[in-house]
C-alpha cells in the first residue's frame, strides 16, 4: 500500500496482446503495433495523434523535463509538498526548485502565488497532487495565465482516470503545455512502465531531440494496446477503487483519523502525531505504507501517511490495524 499501484491484475486482453507480439521481441520497433497503439490512444484521449508521444513510463518524461530545464538554464516551480522523487532528482540534475507551498490542512493551491513564481521558469504540477491526493487546479484560465508567463508547463495527470480533470484541450492553443499520463495506476500496468504525453508538435519536437529513441519495449506497447482495447475492465477497476476509497475514509473518520478529500487511488491521512510509530507497527504486520516523517524533503509533514487503496479485504485489515494502533495510543496517554 506504499507505491500507488493497482491491487488488480491487468486484463486478460493485455496478456493476450503481449503473447501475440512476443515473437517480435528481436526487433526495436514494429510499425503496425505502434500505429495501432497511437490510433487507440487518439481515440481514448480524443486528441489528434500529432499531439501524442509515448514513453517507458511517465517517469521518463519527468526526467526529460529536468533535462530540458537544465539545458535552457531555468528553474523548476513546484507545489510543496509534491511527488517526493522530484526533490532529490532536481538536486542530482542541478536544477533549482522554486516551491509554492500549499495552504492549510486541505492543502489548497493559491493561484496568485503560483502565477507570481512562474515567470520565465518551468512549472511542474501534479494534478491531482501526490501525496496530498487532492485536485489543485480546475480553472483553465489559471493554466493560461501560468503558460503566458512560464517557459514551459508540465501538468502530471497520473491520476486523471480517478479525477476526471484534464487540461489536454489546452495543448492546441498553448504551445508550451505538456500533459503527462501513465498506465501504472488505473490500467494496472505499473510493471510494464508505459506513459505518454500530450503536447504541441513544436514542444514535442524539441523534447524528442533529448531522447535516444526506441525506448518503449514492444511488450510494453502491446500491453498498452491490449488495455486500451478493454476499457470496460479498466472502468470496473476504477469504480471498485473509488468505492473502496470512500469506505476506507469513512471508517478512518469513525476512529478519529481525518484524510484529505481524495481524487486518486490513495488516501492522505493525518495521524495527529508523527507517523513513524504507526508506520513501523504496520510494517511489522506486513502492511507497507508511506510515512512522510521518513522522507527528508517532506518531513515537515511528519503527521501524514499516504496509503494506497487495495482490495476491500486489504483495507478491512488495514483499518482494523489502525483501530488497534489508535486504541493503544489512547492507553499510553491514559497511563502517562
């Protein structure tokens, strides 16, 4: 429950497509497979194929964003807290971060602060945000204002299938917008590492100059194609996860643990105290979670724990263990 993977396996269609194209794994590319995949992506996203590009996971696009930022000698504007990996990656790439702190216990974005920070810089926003799980942006006019001031705007929509919020239609009018997406969450393909971007042909051409080519394995392309041709299965998974997420948040609230309104496949829980003890006891019970106390760049939010939504039975075990932890906390306080 710590990596935001899907608890459900990929569809049988995915397995069949991977098997179908396995005999071509001696090749770097298969034109028919690629063309079919782009055609299905075009249908799914409802954007022209000229705006699409595929990656070996959206993380590959994130690292290219950092490379691009470094090459143009710019700085990267992020919200804080956000995707934990971006902090250390930026340091290692020598890219300066300009954080815009989210406000209050609801972790809301102040648009004026974002606009103030973005001038002549590259902007990276995860929407809905990770780890806070909430939607930060819904108004396209704010994105337009940011785009007009920034060098480039990367909007990571890794959890789009759970939120329904997207700015993909802006790429046809704003040449410096990049939408990042992944098949690791809703499509149950974390192990296949498939992602894609939606961006202007101009910016796509610029970013492609930084790529070596042939990075997306044929098996990964086949898996993505199989998933896109079984969207009913994906929709069923999304529905199950959302239902289980709602149940989990209600049960946690019943035992006094509040969580941020989630539009993702995870919940962001306020433990009311540093989460290290709970994280350790959960780990001993075989339940892995993400405790922000353990992450140097996010340790100021040490009371918060991020938990991926599993199957209903998994979450029942988790909630019961949390209930025990809260009970033992109360006993300790009473004995103090």
